[in-house]
C-alpha cells in the first residue's frame, strides 16, 4: 500500500481510521485514492484487487472509500463486510471490544493474515 500524501491527522482521527477488524485504513489504497482524488491509483488498485481476489467486477469507478468507521462512501466489500456488520450489531467500535476476539471465526482470517491488525485493536 502507498503512504498517504497527507499527514495532518490528530490521534483521534488516526484511531478512527482503524477498521473494525484492525486494518489501518490510513494506508489503504482505496482511501488514499479517494482522499487525493487520484484516478491513476484507483485504476491500479482496481486491477490489483481484481486479480488478487479473483473478482473481475472491481473497477476504478468502484474505488471510493473514506474508511471503515468514517461516515461516507465505502468500497463494495467494506459496505457489506460481515466483520463490520457484527461489530455494529454488538454496538462496538472495533472487534477489540469483543470478549470473543481471540477465538472469533469472523475476524480470525484478518488477524492471522494482516500484519499489525490485532495490535491495532488494543
């Protein structure tokens, strides 16, 4: 993922950019492309994600997201994410507030495969 071109976030905003699952949205190419209105990065991200996730319907036009827990547009998967739905149904901000975190089948894949995600929840 690319580093964002902006660095004016305060601590509260930075914590808000931690997704429900622990992924750091600040470094997500979809968010960076949206915030910077970077169409070239949208194209690159759509191509990369289409290949990576075997979803040919991901297009540059669908790459619009401001972050999982921030009001505004979400990239397709993020708006339908089971982890996000679970967190919202339980009234939590993130999975880090859930007593079942260490054994959760819903967020387990992310915690095992995304470096730093679990640490971001603490």
